[in-house]
C-alpha cells in the first residue's frame, strides 16, 4: 500500500457524531502516551497529521482520518490516572458505543514494547477476542530498546496477549521501523473487507 494523501476529518464526542461510511474503518487503540498519534503520522508519512502531546490523556474524542482507501479512527487513550472518575466513565461509554455501533475492518492495538502489557491492555485484547474483531498488536517505540532485544520483547508481549508472535509488529515512528509491514498488513485487511463493504452499498 502507498498512502498518497491522508487528512483529518473531524472528532466525535458521542455516538450521534460517529462516522457513517462505505469505506473500511480501521481503529487505533492503546493506553495514554503509547504513541498512537506518532503511529498515525508514520503511516500517513506526515509529521503533524495527528497532534502529538507530551501530556498523556489529551485524546478525549474519537478522531477520524481519511486515508483514501480506508478511514482510520483514533480512539481515546485509556489508563491515564490523572483524570476524574467521571471523565474515565465518559471515555468508557464512548468506546463502548463506538465498538457497538461501528463495523470495524481491523484494530491496531498499541502497546509499549518496553513494558509488559498493562491490565487495561489485556482487557482491550480480551474484548477484541470476545467480539471477534480482527486485530494486530503493535509494539511501539522499538527504537528505545536494543535491536537485539526486539524479538524477545515481541515474544513476551505475544505470550501476555495470548496471540501469535506473527500478530505482534514492532514499530518505531522515529525510524519508520515496521511501517512497511503494517502497510502490507493493511493491504490484506482491505482485500478481505472489500466484498462485505461492497454488499452494504
């Protein structure tokens, strides 16, 4: 896949604003500060498409991006401690409504390659399994560890998430490591989703 152009569409704060489209929708999930915005910018080949912030918990809405062949939905980061219980509950409702009301072609579930998956990460993966939503675990910030340790960290993450090592892709937005693998994976996702989405037109 070659991403020729990607653009921000809009943000949704509740289910009344969820995007209705015939294009496949690919979601990006992960805990706060895992690198979702940097991952999206890497795929787009643009540094400032999705706004990055050193302040975790900035993404409190569902942000939609048009990648041409598909729409990418950037989900609110979970697991951020310094927000109110009410705010966390609001995010949870937004995510529940999104998964219930959106037909997803795939989910990129981001985890930090430097750490064991959190309880929230495990909850998300369990939900995707239970909902039969296809996903790929993306181990971000691979440039932060030695190249010789990447495979062992991927293996450990795969074991924690109860998925195959081939379903965990190590990436780095700083070096573009893993980008081509993700783009090839997207080719397969779009090929598999073509017929179902055509039938709904």
